[in-house]
C-alpha cells in the first residue's frame, strides 16, 4: 500500500455518529472514517482492493487510495480538496427537502476543514434552506502540521454554528455513547424538517496525517502519550466490562 490515512484514536467519533443514521441515509465523508464502511457491511476485500489499486478496486484507478465510494452503502466518493464534501452534502439535503422525502445526510471534516471556503458555503446554504444535514467536525487537534490555534480564533468549532442559524454541539469524541447520543438527536431533528446541526467531536489524531507524513517532526511526544491513555476502544471495553457485557 503506497498511501494510507489512519483513523487510530478517532474510531468512536465516526462510528458513534454513523450508527445514528438509518440504512437509507447518505454519507459524504472525509478520508478518516473507514469504520463506517464496516458498519454498512461493505466487504473488507473491496476496501483493501481500493487501497492496493488492484483489479478489485471499484473505482478502477479513477481515485486516490483511501478515497472510497460505495454506492451500495450510500457512501459518496471521498474528495481530497478539503471541505468540498460539505457543499455536496448541503446540495443533496436541499434536493431531498424539495422532493419531500425524509432522508438525512451526514458529512465529516477535520478542524482544518473549517478554514475552507466550502465550510462557509455548505453551512450557509444548509442553514438558509433547512437542509437535513448533520455536519460532523472531527477536531483531532491537527490539520497536517498546523495546530488548532493556527486554524481559528474561535473558542470552539461548535460555536461557529451560531453564524449559520443552526445548533452547535461540542462532545467528547472518544466517548462513543456520548457521540451517538448527540448525533441521534441531530439526525432526528433533521428528519423532522428542523434543519441542520454542527457537531464538534473533540478527539485526537494518534497517527501522522498520512503515510507520507512524520508527525514527530512537529508534535509534542508528551501530548501524544496523554491522548494515548484516552484510547476510545479501550475506554469502551472498560465500560462494557463494568456493565458485565464483556466476557
């Protein structure tokens, strides 16, 4: 595999969010939510074939590795230009509202994605037209090598929702149950016709930005070690053991 983007440390953020959707709802992902494909029962060999770019690659080399699209899972092609999926989701949501159906659309970006033109455009259109879209900003602390403080002067990412006339919710992105809870409320709200929501999941990018990046060149090792203790999978396992649900 010549190129890959890991989701290590962010599993609870995207799995908890996507679990709140119905099977007929649509996803406009960024490139760090591969668990959604497993949740939607996409065959693992199809996923790996896309990484390798072999004859089983459904996009037949028309996309970069880790830029999946799976029509059977309502999983729209990942796009490398940062933030473009946000306007695409807003447009799809506007179309659904015009048709009068109750489909909900979920889209993801990182904290760096909030600096893109498409973040403003997507949220503005969705807010004006009450599009049934749930915007998930996975705030993992880093936009490649740029820390959050270099991205925005806002106190949080969620507070940006106020400018677009929609609710903004900030949640512990390493707590899968908390993520599911706030996302389910946003999905239900969108399905009822009450419009979009912006959710900020506070998490951490444990890996480098991609296999072409070396995070040790710009990231504090102590910060990494502190977040390593907050691993969402280990955390949920402890919770299940405490509830006697893990044998």
